[in-house]
């Protein structure tokens, strides 16, 4: 039997399927227990299980034995995971949320994303000795807030005690800036691979106007069309119950693939489609199906198992002390100080405690994994993946472990206080 398994080129694939599906099954049966009792997010647990099963510990799964290039496979898994995650985030937002909250969203997605990019780039130059363009590229990779890890903060029974404005702003930010991150990633990437004049021209025309602007228009149009068709189907005598999970999943993958074939930013297009489509979905349906939680467990969590399996331990060991110091500095300085400064600039958007909470919870995960693998492939800068994966590992651990206790602290749960009242999702 062992010899047969050794000859089967799909053995690693079957091991990955068995491991991922088994973990999702167990977490589905014990939904909420890990986060609410063990104070550990499900992505954190899946990442650690991937490390345990990977070549660094038990050796049950080894990316090197896959019949395809391991990092190319992880890149595509990350791309699809992001598309599904941002669709789930969009469906969690109330209809018209983006339009009604445009000012705080522009603040977070404009100056907020820009500052996180430049702060991370500066830390890369100081701690890693990266050249200016490579530092800017690494900073752009680490800037987006991950929608999958953020789900451990914005979903679940404890998260429902958070003020809705905090929860929804984190959902909207994590959904939108993963696609917008491409704008910042592509500028240093193009400058590294093309002459400066051609790079800037391509960034302004192809990236800004088409990949970003075109993606928003196409995604919004696709979401509008899907929503109108859904309303039409509801009114037909042959209509049956519609599964929001099925429609949302199909819409996200369709838009992702079509926009990528057209050369646009598929992830941003999926979020735009989800925001538009959500206008036609009743809140009753969204709450009934717990869309983001259901989609997340089945599609998002296996991605963290694969990331855990693929972590480059040997490359990390060769980086020396500067790499873990860089990871710690990114977690401490990439976001929190600038959010506290934002409290001075725009105090009407929340209290000091709320700004501190939102400033701390800007996790780094699948989105940075995707951009790091893409940038390393396009530029040939091999260090991008070890640097990024170390920060991802640290962020998923630290943010995953602190999510529940800090949420309890902010809401007053478990201190003998009644806590903030639960608000609808």
C-alpha cells in the first residue's frame, strides 16, 4: 500500500483534501467553541494544524511533492479564497452602507491605506535593509487588511456586542482594500521591471483606469444584473427558495474569472459586485444563512492550512534576527499609531477606545500571501515570500489569539458588566 501511495501523483492532493475537509467538519460541529472558549480564532488553529501536518513537523503533507509548482498553486488558492471572502464581507454590510458612510470609508481606504503602505515600507528599509523600490513593494504587500482573519473579529456571538459602526467599518475596509492594494503593489512592481517612464504610464493607464476603475464598473454592473435577475426570479410562479450561499459563491467566482480574463482586478470587482448585489438581498436571508461564516469555514479555512504547510522555515532561519524584529515592528507600528492620530483629526468617528481597537485589528493574511507570491513571480525578488510569510504567521497568531479577549474587554463581557447590547449583523 505504501508503494502504491508513493506512485500516486495525487497522494498529496488527497492528503490536503482529507486534512482540510476533516478540519472544517470538526470546526463545523463545534462552531464557536474554539473562539469563545479557547480564545483562539479558527484561522489561527488552521494555520497551526498546517504547520503540524507540514514538512517541518510530521511531514504528512509536503508541497514539494505536488505535481504542480507549490507556490503557483498557493497563489491561485489565495486568489479564490480572497474572492469568496470579499463577497462574504460585502453581503454582511447593510444595503446602502457604502453610500451612507462614504466619508469614513474614504479616510480609511485613502490616507489610511497609504500610511500603512509607507510605514511598512519604512520598516522594511530599516530592519531588512531593502532597497527603496523593494521596500515600497513589500510595504504595499503588507498594507491590506485581511478579510478572512478580520472575520474572527466581526462575526460570532461575542462580536455582535461590538458597536455596529466598528464591526461594519472593519468589514468594509477588509473587503475593499484587498482589491485596492493592487494599485500600490503595481507601482513599485512596474518600476522594478520596466523603465521609469513606461512604468508610470502603464500604472496610470492600465492599472489605475482599467484594472481598478474598470473592475469597479464591471463588478458593480455584474452585481446589479444578478440582483435584478434574483428579483425577477422571486416573482415567477415557478420560483423556489434561493440559497444566498450558492448565488453569492457563483457570482464571486464568475466575476473573478471573467474580470481576470479581461485583464482587470478580479478581487476588487468581486467586492463591487457583492456591494451592489446586497441591495437586492433581504437582511432576513443574510442572517438566516450566516453567509460569511458558512462560506468562510468551507473555503477560507483550508487556505490557512495550506499556508501553514507551505511556510518556508529554512528561509526564515537564514534571515537572522532582523526578520522577526521586522515582523514585530510591523504589527506594532504599521497601523495602530496612525489610527490613534486619526482620532485627533476626526474624533466624531468614534471614541479613543474604539480607535485603539480598530487600530490594533488590521490583520495580515491571505491577501498579503497572494500579493507576495504574485510579486515574487513577476519581479524575481525571492525574499518577498519569506519576509511576507513571517509577518503573516505572526499576525494570524497574535491577532487570532487577542481577538476574543480584547473584544470582551471593549464590550465589557466577562467583567461583571452587562456589556453593550447585541446589535443585528
